[in-house]
């Protein structure tokens, strides 16, 4: 009877469902009344038409954007798994782990190697686990470091297995982040303590070796090199003889790079790993991890199999998405680095439809979903080569009865090495269907899979399956956001626009969810309007909103309060605080205003004026920066082109609020001007840390006086010229 028990359980969250649907209904009614008010007032108002029209269009665009996001809240679900009900180890499917790195200067080698070691130490049969490491930087430092990581793993893996460690990242374990693990093995007494000391000494030696490698080698990114594929076997003299342990296969891949040929960023790296692994181990499932996202719970593979082996889900399930969580995020999280809204609200909501959007890391993907199901019936060699390239070995791997070439390093023949280097060459994808360059390869992949009828699952376990480093710098956060925005805008402007292309291939609700992400870059346009036009009109005595005594004032008030109370409810229900709500409001404003550059970048690329670009997020720790972050002090060391517009808008709103309050006191215009005065106040109050950075702070991370001066001149120029246009 036990084998008939379900491997997982999906539960609809009824309380959030009722709250969400009630709020959506009432909010939609209020927006309808707002549109009616604006439409009628445009025809009857004696005020200038231009500002009224711009504000109405902005409100209409934001209303449509809110409507696109409503399906996220329609049917939230949560999932539970029962890994103890899985079949025996010998019956489990094989799993591969793909880890990508690009620049050893921005991605610390020790941190990257800890990710590799934690992946090798997953609680899964070693003969069914393979780790593929993509080094897009082509660095000798990374290659030599991964050999040392393999050597250390020879003693780390037996230690983890013997004493049942659940978190198997050595840096986290020995660094004290997982002290509670010792309680689980205290029964082992002195034997455990002695073994831990010995392994910890080995880890210290490993760290010294890696730092020595970084000190002796030139740390650089090689953008012009041949393909390198190497099965890591370490030093056979000391490691292999000392520790007799079954090890997962570890393969290093540095795909060919040439300056004159496109390499398609992370998407190209993952494609190369997929091809190379296809002729080596050809596992049916693939775990994709960023180089800084280590395995915090060794049982994640078994948890994913509770969905992949479920007969009700497996036939159509493309991937299982885990949330991204971060160990270095402060309590108040001033930069919203943990992305609470995405992983605690939006993804559980989309999971209740047909599955979440692919998030780029921390997911288990079915290889068959990436290849396509039609290959089982279509064995026409010419068609397959047109899709998958000229490699006969790769095409053979597509067949259902194909067996992996190797299960250990000794089986890696020269012929197989030559074939794998061909598959990692930069010209292999030419004239095939391996895909075009994309900055947001995760969005494109998930979107196409859902359009083809595949489903996905979101699973947020009690213990974080993966932990990484969150952004602790405002500069990195805004630059990273600009990159994401450029990718999303690229989708919106392409033939894969989800509201057009997706509606014909997936449900309306799911298409709307994808549309929310695709249209997000262009929200900066109505946000810029609402951050300047009402304020400019307030300075010139032009009324744009209903008087306090008007019945429609309640409509505008309800829309604002409905949005804010819903946000507060989300934050508190997911373990946040009012400080979290305040910080999220501030970062949302900053992101939406600064993403203008990402939208322009995407437009220029679409019309052929420039090529796509990709900058890895800096993972190197700056101690001073981290101290400021932990103390909730904003670091405004941001490029002027990003910071100046934010300061300009803040100065405009400060001037507007000051003048508005003066008019209320001297002229008694509270009834007419309350909404516009409150809007300016809300912007200034929410962004008070920027006021501190411009006026009160004297440290090195303040807003530079030159930026403040430039912003003040820009604000005064806008106010002066805008007065003439009105």
C-alpha cells in the first residue's frame, strides 16, 4: 500500500485566496470609477488639457499594469513533499548539476568552489549524480581551483554521509552558520569531534591552496580560446589512495570563445553544458545553479523527484523551481535584496495557475522538455541535424534507449573528448535551433516551455534548499535591475510578446502573468509623469484631482489605501515588518524610475543601434559597504547618470510640497490641493534617506555635492520650462 501513497500534496491557500479576490474585485470597481471620472472631467474641465491628459494616460497605464498582475493573486497554493515515499536509490533517475561562472574577479573563487563541493555532496546516489562546471572566463585559476575542490571532496563527502549532515557547504558549516547540525550527531561523541577537526584541517589546507593559486596566477578573463573539456580526477598520488569513496563525476567545461563570434551570454554557456553532458552522462534531469548559490539542504534532489516521479504530474512537468534565498541579507533588508514579493507572493500565486516563471537558478529541469518531445517520433537525420547540429553522437543521445558513455573518469576516451570539444565550440550553434542571444534566458525558456504545453511547479521548503549572496550595494542592485529590465523589454518588443504570442498558446491568466514581467520596464513612463506633472501643476496652482469634498475623492483615496493595505498585509503575512514595507516601497520607486536606461537599451538593440551586453553582478565583499548595509545606511556610490534623475525628482517633489503647504496655510486651498500636496509628501517621506544623503550626511557614501547641484539645476530648469508649457 505504501507505494500508492502520493509523493506530494498541493493545498490551495483559502484565506489569502478570499482576501485577494475581494481586494481585486473592489479595486477593479474603484479603477472603473476613476476612469469614468477622468473621461468626464476631460470634457468639462477648464484647466489645461495637456497635464490632465498626461496624468489620465499614466493612471490608465498603471491600471492596466495592475490588471496584468491580478492573476498572481487569484489562486495561491503551497506544496508539501514526502521523500521517504520515493523508490529505492537504484530506481531513482540520474541528475546532473550545471554551475556557471564568468569572471573570477567578480565571483570569488572560494565561494564558487564551495558551491561545487556542496553540489557534489547532495544526498543522492553518487553513481547517478554528475556535476558540470562552466567557466566562461576560461581562467587557469578556476581550473586549478576546481581540482583542489575535487581533492577536498574526497574527505568531505564521506564525512557528510557518515554523520548525516543536511547542509553540506563547508564554508557555511565550519563558519558557524550551521552549528545546529552538531546536535543531530552529538550521539557520535568523540568520534564525530575528532573527525570534524580532521576535516576542518583539510578544509583550511584547501583554502590555502586556492589562495595560493590566486596569488600565483594572473586573474583574467580569456575571451579568445579553444574549447576545454576535462573530467576532474585530482591528484591520484595522495587523494585517491587515502580516501576510498564513490565520487560523483565532475566535468570542467570552458566553451570556445572568439571575439568575432557571439557567445550568447549565460544561455550559450548552458546550451554548451547541455550538449556536452548529453554525450557523457545524459541524465534525464538537470539542476541549474548560479556559482554563488550553494546547496543548503542536501535533500533538494529527492524533494524535486517527489514531483518529477509523480504519475499525475511527470508527463507534462518541465521544471521544479525553488526560491532563491540569501544568507547575507540584513533584518530590515534596505535594498529589498531577498525579493520577498517574487518568491513569497507572486510565484506561489502563479503556481496555482500552471506553474511559475523560470527564475534562472535553483531549478530542476527535465532534459526532454528542453529537447522537445517530437524527436521520439521523428528520426529524420537531416531534420535532427538542422535542429541539434552536426554531431551524430549528440543526435544518438536523443533516442530513448541511449545509454550514457561514461560513469567514471576512466571511461573518458580521446574520441569522446574530441566530440565534446566540438559540442563546446562557439560555431556549433550556427544554422541550428539552439537559440539566439538573450539577456533573460530564463524568462524566454520558461515562456516557450509553457507555450508548448509544459507545466512547472514551485516548491518552497521549510529549510532553504539553496542559499546565495544577495546584493548589498545600491549600485549593484540598480545596475542589475537595469540589466533585467533591458532583457524584459527585449521580450516585450519581440515577436514573443506574451500578451500577443502567449494568448494563443496558454491560458489568459498565465499570459497576463508573463505580460507583467515583459511590460514592467515601461512602467517608468507613467511613473515619471506622476512624479512630475501633478507637482508642476501644484507649483502653478492647477488642480488635477477631485476636491476633498467631492465624492470622487473617496475613489482616489480607496485606490491608494487599497494598494498600500494589500502590500502591508502581504509583508506581514510572509514574516516581514512595517520597516520591510517601507523599504520595499522606496526600492520600488527607485527601480521604476532608474529602469529608464534599460528600456532605452532594449529599444536601441531592437532597431539595430547596438548589441546586447551582459555584466555579471559583483559578488566580491566590500567590508565597509557591508557594515553600512547591516547598519541600514544607504550607500549612494552610484553612477551619476542613475543617481541624478532620482535626486532631481526628489527635489521637484520637495519644492512642490513646500509650496503646496504654504498655499494651504496662506490661501486656505486644502480642499482643492490636498491630493497633490499629499503625493509630494509621500514621495519625499518614502525617500527620506536620499534627503539625508544630500543634506545631512558627511561620510563617503553620501550623495556627492556635485550630484546634488546638478539635480537642483535640472529640477529648476524643468520647473521653469514646464511652467511655460502649461
